[in-house]
């Protein structure tokens, strides 16, 4: 991995970050106006709201009244919604600052045509505004023009969209009906410059170019003092000293690619490395793509159309590959497909692609239906469903309608499945259902220079945009499956099929790393089988035994009529552990750890400005979001009132070092204290809200129906992935031969392995009282294979829970004990970290014991005892084994060793 670059200071951005945190910022309560949220189709994400807010500060905050901010740059990741932000900025500048004339610039016709659809074509699926834009009760028209009119109509936004080449030509060459410098001086204009990294050639080379794009844009900007230039790019080269000097005071907002992926707004990215011939890689991509389509339909009822892109270095090679592909599909037969699958299986290595292996396995199991499958492949990948994007005159594709097709690939009426291209689609291509990019080895002279591999890395970043397919009738714009699960690999992962050339691979990995784009080899982390032991399947426990979880019932919206239903106290004063030993602590309602002798409570004095500032900064408290969790709420003001949060009738205290007084708390610190509290309340509301809640009635589920074989990966994180836990316990696969453990192996960490071993050491003692002693691992991957998985969770019940968590959880282990008289089922949850955050789980386990008399069973004739124990930690720091012994035997185990205490 390349060395991490030093972060260069960006004075304007840094100032705006500080201003956003400043409680005395007069614009601190400002949030995205309703006239934007109500007139744009997509809901802004938190970073888009922040980008708009930062721009607003730069235009109206008192800190900027004596310096005109008329040229800014938004540095935001590919796929993060820059065009949505532009759409919002257009409405903002129209409504708040009276701008009617907007000039959109870009350097390629592909991006231009896409943006025409985004901003002006109401019939396009990509149109970003609502059909009728209305602001303050007045209809506002967005009118596309080639020149801004001299007499301008009210309630009209004029939008000129063109290439920078054309606009620059008009500036430098006087033409009839073209816009020259004087036309941009007549009425104030906003320039929206997309892919802005192309517009600084003179700056970058330090060469004065008389007729450069950069100079043309500056001419338009400087035609009037109130003209504005808003630039947008994902790739700004701040390492170039000239570019840095130009933009250091103009970068207004940044949202990097690694943060975008960490926030789960993208697909995962995996590399498939192969030594196959190009024609074999083509067939692999076709089989994988068709497997994705079939899997989505057969397993989830999802209708989707995965797209493949074949990437070449030269147009002639790409055109030849296109012909080869057509021949491949034309000649595909049952016999040739069987031979290909057999050949690929024989070539399989330990590091071969796991996803391709899933596809191969699918087709082998469908052997009797291969003729039908091939007929569908021939239809799905017929020549009429292929786009060759290698036009050279930049007009041919427009005549064929291919530009429109390229930017509507997700549309149900768009049947294209394959794209052949060289470089055209690296920028400005808005495609969401691209799942496979195949790099063809068509040029022996090109082994992947740094320039070419950086271009490919940018293409991968563009292809990683998330596809929001419907699942259970709902769309999600974030990944919803566990990373590396089967569903994730097939439905939420972009695969880049690379050539196996060492220098090319080295440069590609370096380019991906330079972009902070986390990827990994698809074949490094195969699924491992975990199976129920055959010996266990011969027992009566397997045949007739049950495992018990409590039943849930539906909860109506009317139930959530106060915050105590979410476990939020709105009566007592608020105490926030803020500063201790000069370190900021997480808010904990129960206790503050550490030496408290040198701390005391001080009153935090605040007014409504602080509260509104916090609520505007935390997207959870935006009303449309808050109402999802509090259905009866009428307004944010009602939420703050005495019947709900009651914040202004309670005193907020901060625990700080004794050397501090309440007067030492700076406004930013008060804001942070309140934010800490509000974040904790938000967490409780989210976890306390559910459409179902637990009861004291436990249902027995047959073991033979609910314990299944499953497949799981040993976690193998990519080095460039951002991890919240920097030192996780290493997870390994352990084979466990002893009969007391019902599975043949376990994929677990060291704490879990120690628990299994310590239970094993005490099986003989347990068997003195119980004929059947079994430890069952309840792995969530097992549940993923079962349609009944939602039942196998333990839910809170009763009314005395310390912290309400209605979503339920599944303890990792069940110790199952049975003799002639009764059955004991003990829930055990090992914990290596996050103990305080998940304390509610231990509280629930212990609550079961304390309220055993309240537990009911579906079958009252069953003599079953349900028990829970404290978290098991490494070396049994909580005496969990002693508690298990007291539950199971009425005493501690005889064999407890010193390290068990």
C-alpha cells in the first residue's frame, strides 16, 4: 500500500467546518429549505445537506460579508450525487439570491446529454426535479436555452447546457446567435462546471494559453462582479503545487471515496484475476451476469438486469472483441458449456473466484435445463442488446440513440446487457446496474501504465455506484446484506475481471489505493461448510428436542405515545460525563468509570439556539426522519416540549475535572455535550422502536427443523478498508470432534473457543445429573439459510428493562441439558469488546432468571427452565462458568481452576 499522504490545509473549507461547529454562528440553525426537499425527487443525504449548508454560510454569514465568495469547488466522490447537489443549488440561488441564468459546462457530450436529462427532460427516468416545481405557491419553470434572453420572465430559470469547447469557441470567435463576453455581463450568471479537473491546464503547466478553456471560464466569471463559478470534481490534483495554490481557498466541501464506501452508499468491489484467454473471460462474465439475474429472481423475487462492460485499450481491438463475443454467443451449445464448466473446474485453485464457483455450481445443478438456459443467454446477449460505445466522430451514437440508452440502463424498457468501450465512459456515466467490468488483454505493448490503470480505477469507482433494487417491496440506497455473504457477493458487489500480468496488477492496485478505493481478491476468502454432526442426528434430542425463544406480537403506532416507551427518561436531570483526564467520554446513563475523586458536576447553561443547532446537525432529528420513529409526533417543537423530551425544564450537568467551572465551558464544548446527549437519545429511540415486541410466552421450535448446515467465511479484511475496530480478535476455523458440540466445526474468535473448551472440560460433571449435554452454536449465517430465521431471537419482555431494545437478539450459544425430569436451556453470549454498548443484552439474559415465574410456555405440559448468564469474557472475568454451575447443578463446578475467577 502506498504511503498515506499528508492532508494539505484548505483554509476556506477549514473555516467553514469551524463555523458549522460554532454555536454563535447566526446561520447555525439553517437547514435545507422545504422548497428544495419538496421539489427534488431524491432525498439529500447528510453530506449533500452539509455541502449546501457550507455554501449558504459562504454567501450570507457575517464572517464573509467583506469578502465576496464567488468561486468555489465541491470535491466529492464519484457517484455521491453531485448532480443532485447542483439541482438543489440552482433552486437555492434562484430563490435566495435572485439568479435566473445558469450555464452548465462539461467537456464531453456524454455527460452533457446525461445532464440535459437530469435537469430539463421531464420524460426521462433520470429527471431530478418533480414534474411541477412550486416555490411560495408559484409555479417555477426551468427552461433550456441556447442564449439567455434579454428580457427575462418572472418565475423562470434559464439553463444553458453546453460543452466547454463550444462555449469557449463562442467567447473567442464572434458568431451570430452565439454568446460573447458582453452577453454574460448583461444579467448575473452562475456557471456550474462539472468534471472541473479538466479546466486548469494553464495553471497546471504554468503556460499562458491565449485561448484556453480555463481563460474562457474566467472571462465569463469576470464579466460581472456578481457572476459565480461553482466547480465540481471527484479528482482534484492538490499534490500539484499550482493546482493547490489555485484551489486552496476555493474548496468549499469534501466527501472522499473511502468515506462514501464506508457509509455503504456503494457496491463492494472485488477483483477476479485470471490467466484465461479473453474469450473464456467473456464467457465467465456472461455466466456470472446471467447467474446474478436468475439468483435475484429465484431467491428474492427481484427483477434486475445486470450489465457487463468489456474494456479495451484500443478501438480496433474493442471492435474485434465485439465480433468475437457475437460469435461466442452464437456458437454456445449445451455441449460447449458443459466442456467449459468442466475445464474451469479442473483449473480451480485455492485462490479462484468464490463468486464464479457459485455460478458454476448453479449451472451444474441445472444440467437438465441447460438447453433452456442457453436459449435465454442467446436472447439476453444477442447483438441487438449490445452497445459499442467506440464512436470516433462524437455524433454517431447520438444518431443511434445510444447515449440515451447508456444513461438509462436501469430502465425496465432498456434491454441492453453489454457495453464495449475504450475510454468514453470513464467520466459522467451514471450507471447503477453495472456488475462486471472485464479488462481484455488486447494490447501486448500496454501492460498497464500508471495513467491507464488510474483511468481504470476511476472507471471502477464509477461502476461501484449502488443499484437500489426492490427487496420485499422496498428500495434501499445503501448496502443491506452482510459484506461477503452470498447475497452480497451476487447482488451488491462489482467484479473487475483483470488480466494476469504482474506489472499491470501492481499499477492497478496502486491506483486503487491512491483513490482510497477498498477492493480485494474475490478468491481469497472462500465459504467454508459447517455441518451438523451425523452422530448428533442419531440422538433423540435431534429427533424430538426443541429450542425455546419468546413470542412477539405486533405493536401499533398508538403505543409510542411517550419517550418512556423507548427507554428515554424525560423527568430527571441529565448528567453527561464529558471531560475526564482531558479525554472525551461516551455518554453512559448508568455509570462513569475511572477515578471520580477529581471530578464534579457543573451546570451546562444553554438556550434554544444550542438545541436547534444540534438537531439541525444530526439528520436523525430532521422532522421527516424523526416522525418515522415517533409516528404520533406533530412537530419538532412538540418533541422538545414537556410531554416528550422536556429538555428546557431539566438541568443538564457535565462531569468535568474539579479544576473546571461552568464558566470554563466554551460554546463549542456545550454544543458537544448536548450533541452527545442527543445522539444517545436518538440511539435509544431507534433501538426502542419496532413493529413487534416480545412477550413472556416461549415457543419451542423443533431442533431438527431449525438447526441447519451453513456456510461462512473466515473474515479477511482488505488493507485499505476503514475498520471501526483496529484490533479485532482473530477469527479462525476450529474442528471440534467431541460429541457435546453439535457442529463439526466452528468459525469463531479466541474468546468463543475458550468458552467451548471450558464447557467441554465440565461435560463429565454435567452428565452426572443430565443424560443429554449439548452446546449449540447459533450462528446468524445458519439463519440466513432458513426462512424461519426471524423466530430464533430473544426479545425483551415485561416493563422493568433498564434499556429498551425491541429488535431482539440471538445469543451465540445455547447449553442444552436434559434428564428424565426436565430440560434446562441456558443462553450464553461471549463478549470480547463493546460490552458497555451491548449491556442491554446481558440485562435481558439476567432478567429471564429474575422473572422466571412470569415465563409461560405454549405447551404447559413441558417442564423446561429457561436461563441466561452474564457475558462470558476472556478468562471468565465475570465468573460466568460459576453461574452456569449454580444453574445446572445448584453449586459451582468442582473443577473450577484459578484462572476461572
